[in-house]
């Protein structure tokens, strides 16, 4: 498939996913996600041909122009859609499958503990919502959904929905996942209140002690 066919395919994916998109020409001219992926294709070509300085120069210009940072070493699949896009970061060893949708503020990054493969592999038809962080060299399975502001630190199976910090799977193939011994998120002890109660008890004890001393002296 040639470059123009790939571009037309990408524009079609934007048009299908974004109800605000009126035409392919509007998407091509005005959507920063499209500009970011065009720059990345060129930067990745340079990166594969060992022109790494030029590749980084292109990626840095793209970051400046679009607000989206994709390392030239990252492998990006077909029909990749970035909705709004500001603040997205994709690391060097990240791999992104086909038909993936990312919202603004998403990070496909590393933890700083790994060598070699440091960033996640995202399967096909995955949606990662705004503000989510996927950190580490593991796989997010096909057709999965990552909720807004989730922090994913371990592998996500196919057809799963993951939420929370750290993220946990709450649904697989539409079926709710039950967790034995799950944390009660409502009746949680307030550590500040607990500390204040302890201080209050201590003050009462000291007051009684001082009252006793005063009585003995009188």
C-alpha cells in the first residue's frame, strides 16, 4: 500500500470515529493527530535507515507543532486515530496495532526499570481514554478499553476494560469481573481524623493529670 492510500485510510478512520469531522480535507488540514502521524511516518523511515539525529529532529518539530510526542523508533499501525491529542507521549520501543484510538494526555511510557524493550505493546482496536498512563514492556490485548486517568502497570487481556490506579480489569468481553476481598472504597478510615482523635485523647489525659497534681498541692 502506497503513502497516499495509507493517508486516505487514516483520514477515513478519523471521519468514522469523530462525529465533528465534516470532510477529509478538513481533517487533513486541521487535525493535529493527522499531522503527528504524517511526521512520524517520515521520522520512523529515517530512524530505520540509521539517520537517528534527523529522525529526532523531525519528531521534535512535530512535538512543537502538534503537542504530540512520538519517538521515531515507535512502531505505529494502520488507521491510528489521535482525538484532540495534546500531551500524548509514545516511547521509543512502544508498538501500536491497527485501529487504535488515543485521547489527549495518554502516555505509552516506561518505568525506568527495564532495559531493551521498555514500553508497552498495544493490540488492535484498543481505546485508551484521556489521561491514562500505560507504563512498562507488557501487552494490552486486542479490543481492550483503558479508562480515563487509569495507570496500567501490568498486562491487560483481550476484550477487557481496565480502570483505576493502579488499573485493574473490571470487565472481560462485557462480563463483570468479581474480585474476592476487594477494597471497600466507601467506608475508609480517614488517617487525618484518626490522628486528631489520638491528639485529643492525649490532651484529655494531660489535662486530667495536671488537675490531679493541682489538687494534691492544694
